[in-house]
C-alpha cells in the first residue's frame, strides 16, 4: 500500500528585524540584554553609558532632577534604637554611637558627611548611578568611613577576572571591589568584608546596581529635545515677527521700512560705542501684490501637550512612583491623596528594608570599635547588634485624626507604646517618661524657690494633661 507523501513547504524564517532595530545605537539609545550571562549583559561600557546618560539628564533636565530629589526626600534617613534586654546599655550605646557618627570629622575620612547626610548622599548617588560604596575602616581606635561613587568601582576592560569592577567567587559572592583612580591610572582592591555596596533590588547574578532612571532615560531625553525644539521655534518667531509675501511672478521692490535709533551710548572710556535701538519698524510703502503677515506659532498644540504629559507621567512610573506623588499632587482629592500616601508609605518601607542591613553593619562597626577601645562596656546579653532602625515620620494630611486614633490604640493596649514613640519621636517610652519626670522635678523646685503653690507651674505648662501633684504629699526643706 502506497502512501502519498505530503508536499514539503519551505520553513518560514522568523522575523527578527525588530530585534536588530532595538540594538541599533541610533534608535533612541535603547539598551539590549541579548544573553543570560551577567558579565555580557551589563558590561563596563554599558555602565559607563548609563552613568553619562543619567548624570547628563540630572544636571540638564529639571524633571529628572526633581524626581531624584523627591526620591531622596521621601525616604529621608533612619536613626538607630538598640533593642537589647539591657535598657541602661541601650541608652549608653546610642549616645556613644551618635557622638561618633554625627561629627563629620570623626565619621567621614574626607570630613564632609555625617551619619544623616551620608544616607542622603548614598541615596542620591544610588538613584543616579545605581549604587554607591561605603568602606569601613579605623582611624586610631575610632571607626571611620569612606564613600565612593559608582564610576570609581571600575575596570579598564576585560581580562581581569572581574564583573563590572567586582571580583566574585564561584557562588557569585563578592570578594573584593576594585577602585580605579583615573587621574593616577592606578587601582586598588578593597575586601568585600570591609565594604557596603548600597543598591536596590540586588540579584545574585548581578554584582552591581542599575540606576533608577534606566527606564526613564529615553523618554527624558525625548522630552528635553521636544522642549528644546519648541523653545527654538518660539525664539525664531519672536526674532522674525513679520514676513512679506508676494504673488507669483511679482518683481516689484519690497517693503521699505525705517527704524528710529536713540543717540549713541558710550560704554566707558576706550570701549566701543553702541546704538540702542528702540521703537518698531514703520512700513512706509507696500507695492501692489504684496502683503505682510505676522509670524504666529501656536505650538505646542493640545495633542503635543497631552503627549508631553504622557512622557512626564512615564518618567514617574519609571522610578516607581505615581505622577501625582512625584510631580503634581494638586490633581487629586482628599481620598486620592490618602491612597497615594498609603502607597508611598509601603514604598518607603520597602526601600528602608534594602538599606537596613548596611546601616546595621555601620552600627556594628562603630560599637565594636567603642567596646574594643574600652569606652563602652559590652551588653549583658553579649549581642550588641540588636538594633531597630527608626525611619522619618510618615507623611499625612490628617495629623490630628491619625494621632488621636493612634493614642487611643496605645491607651487600649492594642498598639505597642514603643512602636508609637519610636515612630513619632524616635525614642522609647522609658526615655519619654524620664524626660517628663525631669520636667516635673524642675517645676517643683521652681515652685519652692519662688514660693508658688504646689502644682501651679504644672497646671499652666503647655501640653499638661495629667493631674497636678498633691500638695499634701509635697515635701519641702
């Protein structure tokens, strides 16, 4: 039994023109990741391109600069609160830590940053470049820190066993970072154990971070170019003003005009004499068949404005925020604003989680140096790295309502008092009680000194809500 062979048809090759177009450098500057090897996906040359593009937009595009500044300001900074069982040690350790890190002379090797401004500096450079490096060291017996921008972690080409300036082991764990000095053409390797590479969304296959502006570079560049073209057209329109038109084949002379200058103005001895021109051109005659039209440019039109608004909104989405939060919150009502603030709170909490491990390493390094130098005794529990990082207070449009609801939760035992005081004041309830006790003791001493009735100062004190002390229980010498 014979079988009929099916007629073979030539296989149709897949269309790959779109892929080739995406890799061309002259098509909007799009980036391509053609392989799954991280060393080939993001090369040192790709990183240099991202650095230059992101920095150029930050320094020349107001939208990008505002986006970066808003990202930094919305996250703010975090302060430590030790959480060991030894409460006395917690207060002493926090005081030692703040005394060491809040003075730029001791904290930063360059003497420019303290603990708070260093967090802002790290966040800004991480947003623009993708990451920033903090190197922990010692100056004598004190902890000190050095800060380096992302382009300083580099390599001069392939062949060094590095991945974008980072040496990794077989498991992909960073072993060292290479700091390259372009001016001196020298480099040195810093052990990874002494470094904190601050970046967001770390991936095991990528030893470096990528700028937050990576998805906004193309649109921001287009937006800047469109604005530049519109500005040039408006300047050209203002410079020309009038245009003379004529019929086809008309060879009569054109418009004759006259400009009235003022007297020459001298700019000083030995300087050039200039004439200041004032007034407008006066048309004295107009030949038959001629006409004068005013140059009027109505750009940008409604369509172009809507498209520019789309690009601006896409810039905000590219950095992970809503356009109303990043650029214009006046477009929302109260309900929409509350919803955006709730999303913003979750966004800042996520960003703080990426920063917390590095901040804990700074805490551990400072406290370890203080204990080794004998200026601070170790805690009774033996674990001095138990620390909670308190962020800046959440943004809200209903301060009174939220505060009252939170206080009621604390009063009813449904919320921890420590969580409330740490979130609002950055202190534990014990610290607040101690301050209140010192204030009451000072008020009583002043009442005795000036012969005032017991409790009179307390009743007139601003914010006093509890009852005044009993005069019968007040003892005086």
